[in-house]
C-alpha cells in the first residue's frame, strides 16, 4: 500500500472510538516515508491508540510513539552536549568527610542514571565544588555516550527568553527533552523568573518521567530558595538533597594538592597559616596559592574575600552569578557585567591589575580593556552611568 492517508486514519478512528477524536489535539502527526507516526505525551492515550491500531481491520503503516521516543529514533547513537568543560572531572575532585556522600552519589548516578536519586540536588556555600561535581557528572556521562546539557540557571533563562521572543521555543523544548542528563547550576538564580520556571517545570517532569537524570546545584537548600513556586521546590527536593561542606581535613588535602599542582613548596608552619588565613572556599584557596607563588606572602583573609564579595554583588545586580562573571561566556550581558566588576575592583577597591586578572583568569590587558570600555560607556550612556554611580556608592559603603 502506498502509505496511509490522514483521512483514512480519521474515518477509522471515528468508526472504532469516536471519543478518541476529542483527544487528537494531544497527538502530533509525522509522516515518514511509508509510515504515519502518531506521537503523544500521554501514555494512556498512547496505549489506547496502540490497541486500536492492532485490530485486524486497522489501516497499515501507523506507528504510535510516546513523545521523546521518536527523537531517539532520529538521533540514535549521536550523543550531543552543551556547556561542559573537560577540566572538571571525578578524578581531580578531592574528597573527604564534607563532600564524600555527594561525590559517591554523583558517581553512582552516572552508572545508573535516573534510577536512584532523581533529581540529585546539591547545595553548599560558594567555591566548594558544586560546579566541579556537576561538570564531572556531565563529562563522565558524555564518555559513556549519554547526551548532556550543563547550564547555569541564568544562561538557561536567557536561552528561554530569547527563544520565546524569537518563536523558537518548540525547538528548544525538544532539545531539552531529548537529553539523558540535564545539569542546572546556580538554581537560586531562577528566583522570580516566572517563564523560565514554567519551562523548566515541564522539561523537568518530562525527563524524570522518562528516567532521565536531572542534577541541580544551588547555594541554598530547596526550601530556602526564594521566589520559586512551591510546585517547583517540591520537585527539586523530590529526589535526594545533599549538602557539601569543606571540612578541615579535606581543606588541608586540597591546599596540599593545589600547592603541588602549582609547584609551590612551603614549610609546615606556612601550611598552617594558609589553613587559617583562607576561607572555606576552594576557589579562594587557589587564588591565595597563586598569589603566594608570585609575592611570597600569604594574603590576609579580608583582602581575598572582599574581592569575591564585590564580584558576587556586581553579578547579582545584573541577575548573574559570580561564576558567570568568572566564566568564559561572551554574551553581551555577561561580558558587560564582568567589565563592570573589573572596573569597580580597580577604581573603588584599588585592587591591582594582576590581582584582578588572576581572579578572572584573564591576562591584564583584558582588564585594561575592560576598564576603558566601562569609561567609554559611562560617557556615552546616562543610564549606564547611573547604574555605576549606584553600584560604586552602594559597594564602597558595604565592603
Ligand atoms: P562552587 O560551584 O561550589 O562555587 P566550584 O565547583 O566552582 O565551586 O569550585 C571552585 C574551584 O575549586 C574550582 O576550580 C574547582 O575545580 C575547585 N574545587 C572545588 N572543590 C574541589 C575539590 N573537592 N577538589 C578539587 N578541586 C576542587
Ligand atoms: Mg558554582
């Protein structure tokens, strides 16, 4: 037979079960060479349709699929990925009392995704390895042939908003619903972003229902998240929620490992000073060791952490995270916020160019360029100048 026509299909359905016609809005039709695919998100409807098309007088060439199954068919054996940085692995993650459970659960879910802990929700203070763990999960899953998307909540939100504006939201939903691992970082930044929350809610339900693994990280326990609706919070907490901390033993291990990595030798006495002078924040430990390598002095605690505070404050003013600013995104929003942070650190807090460059992992000509750009933009735009006046005033009195 030369493929079934939609008209035949409809008249057959009408004959067998009129009620089904009422549910046609829940069915997507797709023609494929000699076949007609009926795709639906509703498992009950799928079952009923299958029964009907098994009847002996049913037209041939009809296949009933659950939404998502069909995407698998299209792209079989072609894992896709977004947002992963190969630098972060399980192998270079140092474990100890404060993070061991999270680490072990993370490894386990790569071995058996979607089965045990779905979603996995990791929370903890800044700079203690949440992003590292999420990325390690992603890299390891990718190696095993799974499709993985890693996104910070703010990048995710930006993507959703753009797609809603540009009419490409269907494609985006399809992309997210086709992943095996969805890793969303800095979930606290979803607060107040209503449309993004709705999209995430739908994608989330779809994935979890299909036993696809979702992993979330945040600086707060789900229950402490603000301006995120209860239905989403309860989904976040519906798998397993684990906190990671930096206990003293692990902290010392990390300091030793980072010293070795950066080829810095120190006496035991200095190791102790480092322990006490740096906060429980691995990023700042790295920063402190790097600056020690250059200057030979252990930086005082306050100096290191006020830089971090300023970056966080500027980031949150722009609806971003410190991690975004320190990352490599070149989207206009992120790079402008990054430039503003550099500018304020230099002009208000008198941080040195190498210090700023190091904090952002950039070279110092980039910092000079950033400062110039901000100066230009201040002259050009009244609105921008106002924002900066506000930030300068606000931050200089705070830190
Ligand atoms: P968070 O996302 O919690 O703010 P990150 O994952 O970005 O923190 O960690 C900050 C830096 O510290 C990264 O460079 C990361 O590789 C490193 N780091 C954090 N925890 C560990 C760990 N347990 N072992 C090795 N490196 C770590
Ligand atoms: Mg992070």
